[in-house]
C-alpha cells in the first residue's frame, strides 16, 4: 500500500483496549445485592458492546430501565475501575499510531466519564475520548475527527467503521469470533492488539 502520513485511528474500549469484564461483573453483582433482582452477571459480561440500556432491559421492566441505568452508573466507579485490565497490545497499539505522527481516539458506547476513568487508571492516553455512541452512531465521531481506521471487537464496530467510510480493523477479543467479524464486513481481522503494530507498519507502507 502507499504510505499514509499522520493518520487518525479510532479504537473501541471494552474488549478492544481493555478487559472490563471483571469490573462490570462486580458492578452487576452490587446492583443485584442492592435491588434483589437476580442479574446473571456472567451472561451479561459475555455480550458486551451494545449500550448499557440494552442489558439492563433484560433484567428490569421497561419503566425501571432509566432508574436502574442511573443506579448502575452510580455504583460503577467504586466496583468496575480497579479490577479492569488492559488487553494485550493495547498500550503498544496507541503508541504505534503516535510514533507514526498520528492521532488516536476512543469511541465507545460506554458513557464518557467512565471511559475516561478506565483509561486514566490504566495509563492509556488517547488524544480524544467520545462516549455514548454505538454501531452506526460511532460514525459521527469518526467522521468529526477524520478517522481513517476504526478498531473494534464487535460487529457493531464494523458497522460504525463502514458507515464512516473508515477501514474496519476487527480484533477477535470480544463476543464476536473472527468469522462473524469477517462476515459483517471487517476489512482486517486480528487475533488481538499484539498483531496491530505489524499490521499497522505494513498498512502504512
């Protein structure tokens, strides 16, 4: 491929840059303890990606979803930040883009304050963080920041990249397998972010 200078690369957060399952599980367990509603936390963390409202609606009646989302988010900083870990290659992927003179942004369905807490706790420093966007909605931020590449673990991330006209780079570290990601239209599928730097160097040419 031809050389690309100063590119902007977007990354998803949960199960792309960070393994937030231990923390999210702990937050759901706390919500169960508080409300008495038995949430299957293991099931919930097996399908991360869509907005929180979708998961809460699986366990609470429609009229309680807004209230329970707010309560979960109030519990989240105390339970979910500390246990969550960077996924292999996450810091290096950000660094690889930076070394090329590029910019990085995180575009996630997670609410922005909590996304920023995770990144600050783990010492991952993208140039911008945009929360509250899912699937095709992520194209809004990707276009606004001129991202030519978007990296994510979910078919929703593939749809977001394609809607934005960005190259879709998928990592098989989340709920969607490599074949599912390819079938959704991912341009590139990597096992995890440890494969990002070699791919990136070849892509830039």
